[in-house]
């Protein structure tokens, strides 16, 4: 692809992203994969460059959308200008050749000149890339560190792997391929790779020695204190990352029940279980209605040592990985998540045995979904007690852990351990 065609592609992907945001459709990464699947002629360098240009816009979407009145072409050319390109350089991308767009209009040139001259001013929340309605919530969480925290959440997330087994073989493989990494100070199983890698063809991945999993999720499972021989339920298992991490602490003794109402996503755990050589994980698709779920799980009542509850949430802690998701969220949707979280906690609590614990997790940085939920739950249930977690945390609750990129070099993540008292 010539440079002009790459810019044209970025404009089309921004347009598709804006449309998807309006319709609450597919995420940007899904749109990008589909776009290039239909354009096999695009090489790896083309894909990287177009993807980078697209995400440069997405990361500043609020501001760029406002100054351009939502015009995808102007959003991209403004982004290029902010990246340091001049008006003539940008205009040269618009040649009306094959796979390119017509020349910029006089109005487009005037717009570009305004951008380069600094005539468009960002509001405080636009500078930090979040919606204005979130200001109070984010300030409550981060206080004087708000700017530092949001800058970190605007960066690209690194690739982190979990050492599932055979550490020596993994280290030898990485050394042979000259892959640099940094070991986590939080959890011994986490390695952050220095560069983004396509690891799914690596033999150590195909053989189940490593999995892709952020430090925060690995840390949360480690804090749960899961041990060999226990009965564990992963109540919102999704693709099974937490269940697989828990399995590594159990040494194939005990039982893990991976449950989810999304049967399609739950299918993803099956090849992962096979690779991991774990023999203790059962994947069980759940009915969508609560009465049917409770009937299906009647025999599990008060039998579990640990019930992991990684609830559906706003995903605000994963903005580094899904930057457009910050523009999808509104207060109405947040309220829906909060109601769902309360319902899930109530259901999951039934399966915790006396002396056992519910491990409440979110990939959120919002107190609505985190401290407010566990505080409300423990106040409602006299037999529920928060375990003390004396670790470095942003949470105002000493018995809970809030992680964030700027403070822990992880995704934004919350975990609280709630014990069912005897």
C-alpha cells in the first residue's frame, strides 16, 4: 500500500468505528481484523501503520470528534497534524489515485491550519481522554494523581504471559529466541515481554506452558490462596483464564467448575484446558435465567472453598487495551452493570461453604463497581466478612486491592476476598 492508501484505510476504519460506537456494535480490534481479512494484499507493515493511525484517533476520540463535527477524514488529518506532519505533507495523501481520496478542499486546508496553529483548545477531560460525566468518579479514585493515572491508561498495554508449567523450558525458549522480558514484582508467574509478539505459533504456547494473561488477573488469583484438593467455582468464567490460573495452584487435585451463560465464549476454554494438561476443570454452560441456574447448581450449594466472581463490568481498567471502550460507556450502562453485579454476587454466595470465600473481581477502576459493591454486600449479609489484604493498593478499603497502570504497571483491576463466617 502506498502512504496515501494507508491514510485512506485509516479514515475508513475510523468511520466504521464511529458507526459501531453509535450502534453499540463491534469493537475496533474486531473491525480492523475484518477489514484486513477482506484485503489480503495489505502486508504486515501496512496493517501495523494503518492500525496505529486508527488508534491514534481513537485515543483522542472525544476531542477530535468535537473539533471535526464527527467527520472521520478530518479526525484523521487532525491526528496526523498533532503527530507533527505539516499541511503540505498531509495534503499529499489526497491524490484521487486508486485507493485514495480526492484532494483536500479549501475548508479542509483551513481546518488543518487551525489545528496546526493551536486554535482548538482541549478541555481538561479531553486532554486526559475521558467523558466529562466521569470526572467526579475518576477524581475520587485517583485524587491528585488523576493526570498521571489517565496518561498511563492512555498508553498501549504490554504483552504479559503466565508461566503455566515447565518454567525452565519456557526460559530456555525465550533465551533461544532472544526475547527480552521483565519479571513481575507482584506475582512470580508473570513475565512482561519487552515487545509485542505473535506467540500463538510458539511451541511453548501450543504445548500449554504459557498463557496470555495480565499481571493483575494473575495477582488476583494468587491472592485468593487457592490450594491443592479444593473445590473451586469460577462463576463468570468467560474463556477460562482465571480457572486455568487457579488450576496451576491445585496440581491437578481437587475440582474447578468453570461456568458462564455465554456458551460460545465458554467453548474457548476447551482447547486451553487440553493444552494446559489440566484434568480438574469442568466447563458448564449456564441457563440465562436465575431460577434455571439455581436448579442446575442445586448440588453445589455451600460446597465450594472458593467462588471466583469476575463480574461483567465497565472495563475501565482495560482502556489501554480497548481505548474506544471509554467512549461506549455512559451512566445508564454503568447502572446496568452495577445491578447485574449485585445479582451475581447474591447468586454466587449460595455456593460458598462456611469458612470458604467469594473472590470478587472486576477490571474496573470505578468505586461504584468495586468498594461500593463489596461494602453493600457485607452490610446486607451478617455472615460475610472482608478478609484483610495488607498489600499496596489504591483502594480506600484496607481489605481490598485496587490496581492501576500508573501505580502497579498492570491493568486497572479490583479484588476483594469475602469469607462466609462459620
